[in-house]
């Protein structure tokens, strides 16, 4: 892991979790692994803030937790994206695209 | 809905099953650490290090757990629960404090609720009929200023006119049913259908019942009357009852809770076509119909009040087009009929002084509790200081203190509810007990049962009170800086005295205001009882007879041994205000004069001596000749420099609308009698009165008999004798003394209420003053000890403490006095009988408050004077 690490922007963790869950249900640990893999190790999720984020998203009704069995045959809590979460993800994504596009324009001007 | 609800349910689940939810979180975190450990092992780490590495990678586990918990639940709600538990625990340690607060607020709130219950029952509660908001009562005024109702023909015309929807008409009548005074209505056939009222038993009245005059002798009873007078007899339909001797068949019982649209619950309904048989004087049918019908209609949907009014004015214009100019319509009045008393500015003017008085008591109670809370806050400085020091935010502490006061307000609301129920029942009982027996049957208050509005009002008032008495002390108590608190120094930078002084001044102001009211009303009540009515009132019995049996009854009366004289009058001497007429000598501007049409026996029976001229002769009485006897005030107003006897008194054209006196158009004055109060004790003695002659058996007049011995006993004898020949001849029979007592009663009652309210306010203020001064004295014990040690005498210390209060008391009394003066200017128009600037009333009110405050201050100041300097200095 030689790539420089980037700190997470405030509020982007929710977006990342929603995006990851779109691929299918996952438990907390799976999520941390896939975030690292997908971001090629550039993003390091603080595990301590992942679990509060999961609870917050669940309380908002965007994801739904249930007990299932992990690949190592243990009881683990899996999360599914709800339809409300799906909508939220689309909205957040568009907002992010607009924002990053605008920021890119500003940063590119000399 | 599910989507909105699901997150709430989730949180609620987390809140209720806290343990299970926490266990789930723990398991989830454990799984994460285990999985991480497994991976570390798989990556070749030694098992002993693998777990520690996983822990390190995770970071602070307990912070994550706390954050996850907060994200899941409502932290505010949990804090609230904590506060509630804490408040209950602390209040259990201070039962006297809780009892004081609950008792004080309960008392204030109870009185306020009593006033609100009355207001609610009469003004706010919509009548239980279909669409009460669209109902309006219709009346019209002619150019001469005379108010008018309608005849049957006019009502029929309105039905065709379509100006208002579903108009119905009725006449209110007090009659006797089974010998008891009853209040009922003679209504048109569409009355029940229009109001959407069904029958509990049998049927209500229908259109066919009120088609031809005198045809359908039927009656519908109210549910309450069916219960109280007929014992809820299910076989009542088909039975007959006599209403002033007219036999009617009961066809049904109206649905429960319906009592008409008036401010008195009605007891029966009869077709309006029967009115002529029961009361010929108010027969709206026939060739000479009386304008006795009240009409109520509904505003058409989409029509404004103004449009309806314009349509009605046009209609009445068409009705009166043939009449003399003075008798044509100027205006139509539409009064809302949705509640038993319409919410008009006049009603608000009458109710608001009462509301203010009761609100003041509530505020004084709140001020008292605020003071107690303030003192308690000071006592809890150490606790609060420590909590601030270990990191509690001020907002959190204020929230906690407010939770405590709101929690206290709930039992206070319950206590208030009990107080209001007790005071309402005592009030009703007192009113009944104070009413002369022969008048009790007419006392029919609206049901004063509590409803949702009252419960909501109490809850709102209790919570507002809690915030009022709790917020200021909470702000004050949480002000100390952490530095001072930890040092244990709580006095130096706290200045709660300003707030305390303001509260005491406000309390004294409020009590002064209320006791001035009580003082003024006491004087008014005393005045009315000592006022001379101007006529004899002892040994007089007045009887309202039915015209059917009148001649026979008068004949019988003359043979009753206790009856010394029998007279008749259109208005009883102390029954109700005499009606007005406008008259003057020919050519002069007419003045307002009260009139009474009397038989020649009237003057001697009432001890009214003829001071000039002569009484009516029997011939003049029989012929109703155009002659008049005037009071001295009338003579002085119309003929100040001349002998009134022989002068002519001419009625104004407007007055001629009144058929009862039209025949006295130009009357010759034959005599002068002393001044009397024109039918009501509240009227000035020098109000002009004129008398016209009538025979003793004139229809529609009141019989006045002079009796020997006790009037109340004579009343019983007369009622028995007249009842023996004709059981329904007498409609009403009272002693004149009882009528006068009924007139004085409202003055006495309002004085009692004011005294009671003022007294409670005073007691609350006294406890407040006493508590504050006791607290101050206790706080300054060290200072007093030093002063004593330096040679101050006990007297100096007493004056020192007293002077502090005198300053506050004088401020409160001055503000209270000025407020009373200002308010009396505002409400003086309503209380026109009462001298609202009565100096003695003010003096009494202010004096009582001042004296009581001094008394309350003396006890704590004595305590200051008996401080033992050695103990006081050692105690610190």
C-alpha cells in the first residue's frame, strides 16, 4: 500500500456505504474490506465511525439490517439497501457529480 | 405510511428493548474484531498478536459504541426520561415543597378553570344541533328605535322570500306544568328537522303539527324533564299534561342533551299554533296578531352576512311600507345562535373583568411558586455548581429544572380540577340556597360538565404556569460560574433579589387590585340593601294570574281574611324595570319616562301618598280614561315652575306604537305621587315615572295584594285558596320582599365572589411575603449577628427588615391603585350601577393589603431581632 492516503470528506461515508450495498447485502467487516479494495487502498475507513454510520442510515430507513450467516459460518449482521436508500443514493450521486464537476472547473482555472 | 413509520418503530424498539439492542451492537462489533483477527492470522501473524492488532486497527471501541447508540435512538428523549426519573427522586425527598407547589398552583388553576367552565358552557360550547355556526336570530328596529319581532303572517312571507335558509320561528314561555314553573317553547313544525334533532322516545314535532291555530294539542318533552318530572317512564308517550291548564298529549321525548338554543335549558316544545290557547296576549295569529315570534334561520351557503342582511332589510321594508314613517324599518339585526350566548363585544366586556380577576389569582400563585423555586434553586447551588463543574451544559441543566416544574404542573392540574369541581358545586348550591323559595324553580343553569375544551385549557394553563414559574428561577440558578461554585462561594455574584422584589411587588399589586374590587363591590352590595325602594315592600304579595280565571280569582282574593287590599299594575313594584315611553306637554320635546298602568288601589296598597291632586276615580279606572298621575321627578322635569295638576301630557308618535298605552295619547294630570325606583333597585330614585289608570281586573296585569301578618305565610294561604277553586289560575306568586331579594342577589353574589377571590389572593400574597422575608432573614443571619454585636437594638433590626417590605408594599399598592382606577374607567360602562371610584372602597382594599403585609413581615423580622450574635457568628 504505497498510494498516498486520503482523509474522508465529512458526510461522504454515508454515500460510500450506500454505493457498496447496491452491489448486494454485506456485513460491516465486508464493507470495510471492499471500500479498501475498490479505492485501491487510497481510502482508509475509520472502523469506529462505520458502525455509527450504519445505525444512522438504518434509523433513516435507507438500509435495513438483518442477522445472517457469514462466509466463515458465523452469525453476522447483514445490511440491505432499501428502495428509499436507492433513491437517496441516486440523489446524492447526482449532487456529488455536480459538486465535483464544479470544483474541478474551479481548480483547473489558472 | 409504512416508510415514514418504519424508522420511528426502529428507534422505538431500540429505546424500549435497550438491553437487546445494546447486545446486538456488541455482537456486531465482536464479529468485526474476530474477523479482523482471523485475517491477521491468515496473513501470518501470531494468534496472540492478531487480536491486539485488530483492536488497534478498530480504534476506540467504546466511543464507536456510544455514537452508534446515539445514532439509533433519540438522545433528547432519553435525557428527558433521565430528568423525569431524577425529578421524581428529588421531589420524594422534599414532600413539603411538592405539596406547597401543587396546592398553590392547584388553587389558582382551579379558580381559573371555574371561570373558564362558565364561559365555555355559555359562550364557547357549540349547541349540539346540526351546523350551529350558520344559525342566526333575526330582529328588526323601526325608526323610532323600537325593536320588533314577527307575526305569523310575516313569518309565512319570509318562508317565500328565501333570504335565509330553513327559517323557523318560536315563542319562549314560562308556564306551569303539574304546578311547577317550567320554561318551554312554542315552535314551528320545521324546528326539529332544521336543527337535526331526533326523538329519544316517540317522535318530535312535524310540519303537520303546526298548520292550523289551536288544532294540535301535543307536546314534546326534553330528555332532562322526562327524567326529572316523569321518572324516565317509558310509557309517557300518549299521556296528557296540563300546561297552564291547557291539556296536551305527550308525543315524544327529544334526544338526550338537547335543550333548545337559549341560555336556559328548555323543558318542552309545543306547536306554535297552540300559543293563543296558552297565552292569548302573545297570539301571533288572528286579526290582531302580536309580534311575538322570534325567527332563526340559516345563512345560505356562499352568502355573506351582509348579503343576507340586505335581503332581509328589503323584505322588512316591503312589510312596513304602509306604516307611518316612524314605524318603518331602519335596520335588521342578525345575532349568531350557534352558542347559548353569542360571542359579541358586549359579552367580552362583561366577561373580561371576571377573567382578569381569576387570571390575577393564578399569576399571584405562580409568583409565589416562582419565589419558592428561587429559594430552592439557591439551596441547590452546590448541587448545580458541581454538575456544571463536571461538564453538564447549562442548557441541559435548565432543561432538567424545567422538566421538574412541568412534572409538578401535572398533579397541580389534577388538584386544580378538583378545586374547580368543588367550587362550581358549592357555587350552585350557594346560589340555590340564597334564592327565595318561590323563585328557585326558575333557576336553571346550563350543564357545567367538563368537556375536552376544559381539559385542554387546564393542561395548557398548567404547562404555561410551569414555564412561567419554572423558567426564571432555572435561568437564575444555573448562572453561577464554575469557578465560584467549586470554591463553595455562592453568594458573591448572585443577585436574585431583584427578581424576588419584582415578584413581591407584582403580588401586592395584584392583591391590591382585587381587594379594591372587593371593597367597591362590598359598598355597592351594602348600598343596594339599604336603598329605599320608595314604596312599601313588606306585607305585599304579587300574583301573576291567567286571564281565563282572573275575575274569579280576584273575587276569591277579596274573601281571603289575610288580604287587606287588592290592586293591579302592568308592572309589579319590584319585578322588572318599568317600560319606557316618550312624552311631554304639547309642543315640547318629549323626554323618556317610565310608565306603569295601575288600578286606583295601587297607591294606598303601596303606601304611596298622593302629595298633590287626587287618585284615579273608579270610573276613570273602568273607562281607562286619559288621565295620569305623575311622580314628583316627572313634575319637576316637565313643569318646574307650574302646578302639574291639570296639565296635559302628550305621548310622542313613536310611543303610540305600543298598543297598551296608545289610548292615553293626551292625558290630563290629576295627581302627583312621591318618587319610586322604577321596578329595579339599581335605578336612581329620581327617574321620572307616570301612571295611567286601569281596572283591577285588567287582562295581562299583575295582582298586588296587601296582607296582614307574615307575607310568606300569607303567600302560602293565597296560593292554597286560589288553587282550591282553579288549580291552574296562578302562574306566579311571590312576596315583593322576595322579588327585591332576587334583585339584590347579583350584587351580593358578585361581592362574595370578589371577596373570595381577593381573600385567596391576599392569603397567597401573605404566604409569599412571609416566605421571602423569612428566607432573607435566614440569609442575613450573619449580618444581623454582627449588627447585634456592634450594639444594634432589636427594634432597629425589626425596622430594618420591615422597611425593606414597606418600600415594596408601597410600590405595589400605588401600582395596584392606579391600575384599579384605570380599569374602572375601561369597565365603568358595564358596571353602571356601581360607583367604581368609591374612595372608601379603595381605602378598604388598600388598607387591608397593607395591614396584612405588615403582619406577615412582622414574624420574620422578630426572628431577626432575636438572633443570638454569638451563635450567628459561630455558625459561619
